[in-house]
C-alpha cells in the first residue's frame, strides 16, 4: 500500500481506510494496514472463538482471520466470496479482518475526528475511537485493539509483568499521560501506581496535554508538573507525534523525556518517532517495559 503519510513527522494527519459492514461505513488507520487481499481459502480452527474464521498463510506468515461482521454484532451473509481481507499489524500481532467492501483512503486531520460521547461509546464497552464526516456519510473509526482484546484477552496490558517487579518504593515524580481510551487510562494508571508512580496527570488527547504543559509553563514552571511525558499515537484533536513535535520545538519543554506507548510500534513508526525526538517507544501490551523505561529515565535525570 501507499503509506506516504508515515514519512511525515508531526503533521497531526492520518490516512483512514474506509470499508463497509452491513452497508455501514467504518475506518481503520492506514498505519495499521499491511495489505488488502481478495477473499481466499481460510482454514478453520476447532474450538476457537466464534468470531475467528480461521487462519491462512500468505508468504509463509500464518495470519488469524477475524470475522468483523460477527464481531460487530451484524447478521452474516450466506455468500462471502466477494469479501475482502484487511491484513493488519499492531500490538506486534498480524491479524486479518474479513470485511464486505473496501472503498478507499481518506487523508484527514485528527482535529476533524470527533470523539464519540458516552451515549454511543460507554467506557469499557465502546469500540469506536472517532467519527469522520465525509461527504454525505459518517465513517466510524473502530478500536481494533479493543475488538481483538474482546476475542483474545491475553493481548491486553500484561499486569503480571508489574507483579513480577515485586515491592517498589513510591516515587512522586510528576508524569503527564496522554491516552484517549478510558479503559487504557485506567489499566496504565493502575499499573504505574502499583509500580510506585503515583503522581499522574491524565489527558484524553495530545491537545489537552499540550494545553496543560503551556499552563504549567506560565504558572509555576513546567518542572513542577511534568518530569516525564507518556503518550499514545492515535488520539483525536492532536496525536502523539504532533505533541512530541511541539514539545521538542519549545525551549522550556524540550528537555522533558517523552515515551511513546502505542499499539503502532512498527519499523516505520519507530523511525518517525526517532526523527521527532522520542526517548523511547514501547508497544502497548508491554507495561513492564514501560515501567523499566521510566526507571531508567529517572536515573538519567538525577
């Protein structure tokens, strides 16, 4: 696929692949997409989750196929031979999603993506991360990490990694944390609190985090409220890459260590994060690595 957007840094833009399920329009960040394939022969897996169609193996890589129609709760068609497979990579997993039609790619700004309110995206159960108004239709950007987690819970944050760290001293270092998912906000907060980091300021997107940093700068000085920044990449209003670009271009803020904690840690995105000046980039399930990274950055600051 053409993913030129991956070569740009901090533009606060993304490319969304539009597809349909039951006549409804949905989207996925192109950064998650490896390729799009016509429906092929899929080998069923006995006793697997009802939403897992099976596996197939293009170019010597075994890939699990998830039936997105089932996962979204719609009735299945009897003939799915015309369906398409969107092959993805996120959270270090290769997964294909069976969809009806692939319509095209739209380049949009995160500022133009509306965060669903609680009426359509209740905390803990919603699977929509944003809504895009395109021409006469609405494109719902789906939370594919949440969909996979519902089917395979072991892909979520690994709290066992925190327990393996044992007893730890409390550390009151102020940490700014930008993450749009309420569920992940809670999981990461619980994990960092267990690991001893109790002074967290949580923001739903990069814009809110940036506004807070600017407020700290004007008031008591940024070091009183931010010694470390942890940010997701995909967030409405302002994404994590844009946030890093702004931080690194601000004389009063550029010294603050920044950690990217995201499902989108692949080779292309790593290069982008490095160019922007991220101090570390960690895949979302690896909460133990995140704690160790914070530990190391704190030691380097002392």
